[in-house]
């Protein structure tokens, strides 16, 4: 999908505050409310906007300690990988999950109440799984999230119909 300046402005504003009204969004982006509504609808339909989420402060919900855990699975077969992925994604400690290449198959981002929670997660949950061959844990001191994600600019030169 190609993004023009209006789409980019709408995405930027919605990432700043997804709870604002359509009128506020239109005013901030310099378009009419009907244009704003239609463009946002198209962004949702095309899968660019996948949802609206509440940002949660991990300290405030009692999960201030974060860790990144690399997991290697054996055997490296699709059903085993998919089964582990589905299981791990449902765990309440897991706040992010990546299927990766290289020495490990997964990178789990967890948030727990304390360091003992990290230990319990690794020992009581992960290493109890038969398919888990290796686990490496890295404590995270701080997690800085991107404030917004901008579409990649289309760097190709615009050509007229006669040049095509």
C-alpha cells in the first residue's frame, strides 16, 4: 500500500492518541471529518491499522522485572515449533514472542513481579518442556518502546504516464 501525506499524518496522530474523536483527528491532520473517517476505514480494511490498545505500565500492574529469554527447540520440526509457539504465547508472563533464526528458535519477552519470578518461569515452565533444548536469559534493565512507527517512504521517482 502506498501512503500519502494524509495517511502518514493520520497514522502519526492515531499512534499519539487513538482515543481522540474523528473530529479532533481531522482537525489535527487538516482534512475534513469525512475524509478522515474514510481514510482510517481504508487503513483498517487494508490491515495497516490492526487494532487499538491500551498501553499498560508494568510497574503499576505489579510486573516491573523484565527479561528476554532465548529458547532452542529440539527437534526443529514445524509441528514442534508451532506447538511451543502456541503454548508460550498463552503464558501470562509472556508479553512478547519472536520466532527467530540462528542459534535459538524463540525470543520470549517476559514481565514478572521479581527476579524469583524469572527463575520460576525458566525452571518451572520452560525447562519442564521436553522440546526445550537450551535456554539463555538476559535481564532487561529498561524497555524503551518506539513512540510511533512511520510507513517506509516510497523513494522511487514518480514518472509520468509518457515515461512508463
